[in-house]
């Protein structure tokens, strides 16, 4: 009888956990070997993770890591709209906002989720089935590889909604794209297309997801070649505008989303990993992960402390604005906030009401 090294047996409710047979080079199932698929299952809220989902991801990563029959882990989500948009803003706004002591405990779980990816004994592939934003970007970058469908978008949202991307992006993103691009992404929060993310070094592979007349075509909403505008700027991967965008949207409407090419690309990559010495593969991964862990382990606890305290000020205002504000205005009044702070106004409920869209007529 082999010993079990799992902490406990878990029944999953917030996520899905599946073991799918590995495929050999001929596409045939391999007896006794599997890839573990860990699947976020909250598509109505763009696969944002609740507190319970975070707990389940930790257990699932540990289960997959310990399973002797598992070759690789695929971390993904349900649907074609989003891999993950980060923490559940409804839960943030209604429970954690104004409760830093509770959010600090939540961030312990979040930190453990990131660490469970970075310490997995198996290679972890992020199957990016849609948007990877905010905390979703952070748990995605903790993975060893990322393969995306070409409608996916990548980026941060923290400074727009009352947080800082200190759940991994300030640690990991400069390693992928360099400090200047990381500065831009983490502060301005403009998302990158999948093609921009691939070019920047954030992804292993990008595949089409739109089928028109039965044929896969590249995402028509973005420029997918080295197109140069009238200022001599290369705008590869940028969103189209004007008539070009209108025509592209019509093309999207005429087609259908199909993630079969994404699945095939992920399976091919898992197969490549199977044809490697398992312990040599694990050691190589751990040696390379040190570059992420060097920053992550140095900063995660102080970041956790700050993020918790921030729930009394900008986090409290920003998450409640996003959750409770009208659909066309979910951000605080940044100018009013800066003016009130410049006048020395303390952070209190009066200030929050003054800057929050849900309280404006």
C-alpha cells in the first residue's frame, strides 16, 4: 500500500478537478498516466475566485503534485470569455472592504495559492481560455507555461479599482516583459492582446479561436501582422479602430468561438513534457522558478500586510464603487479624491460617499 501525502481528502464544489489520459506522439491514450486539469468554475462572474475557490485550488494543486500518475497540471477555467479576472469583487465589496483583519486572512490563502503553483512537483500549464486580468494574471504568471486563445486579454486593474498588483505581478511581470513594460501594465492598466503578450514574452503559444465558414481565422479585432500606421509605428496586436473595427466585429458575429485548437495545443505540449525524464524536468522547473520565488518570497508578507490595511481606504472605496456603481461608471471620482486629499480631508465615510459613483445623482 502506497502512502498518501495529501493533507486531506477534498470534495470540490467551487472548481473542477479532472484527470485526463496522457496522449502519446500518435495521439493515443497512455495507460496509467494522466494530466490533472484544475478548472475554475465561476463563468457568470468571469471565473473570479471566491475564498472557498482559493482553498480548493490549493488542495487541488497539492493533490496533483502528489499524484504519482500525473505528468502535468493544466490550470484553466470554464467557457471562452475568461480564464480569471481575479478576486471576486462582490465578496471583496460586501465582506472584506472595511475589514482589514479579515482580508489579511484571505490574503494568506491567496499567497498559499500562488505558492502551491510555484512549488508543484509537476509542470503547470495555464490554458488561457479568455481574459487573464488582475489576480488572474498573477496566478497565470505563477504557472510555468501559458498557451492562449487569441481573443484573450492580459493585464492589471488594481490602481483603477483601489488596489495594487502585489499578488504577484509586481514580482513576476518584470521577469517576463522588462521593467518599463511592467511599469506601464501595472499602473496604467491598459490590457494587452494575446498577440502583444506573445511578442512580449508572456506566452508560450497563441492559437486561433474563431471559426468563420468552418475555417479558423486569427482574431480579426486586432492587427495580427506588422502593420505600420501613418506615424511609422508598428501596431501589431493593437485593437483596430473605426471602420476596421466595425468590419471585424461583423466578422466575429458571423463566426463561432471554438477552443478545440487550444485544447489540441495544450495536449501537444503535455505530450512533449511526458517524453522527458521526470526528475530532471522537476529539477529544471524548480531551478528556473527560483527567479520568481526570489521576489515572491521576499515581498509576499509585507504586501499582504499593506493590502489588508488598504481595505480601510482606497480598497474600500474602489471595490464598493465597482460592485455597487452603475454599469457604465464603476470607478471612483479620481479627481475629487485627489482634491479632497490635497485639502487634508481624512479617509472616512464622508470622503467615500463624495467620490463613489453609487452615491452620485
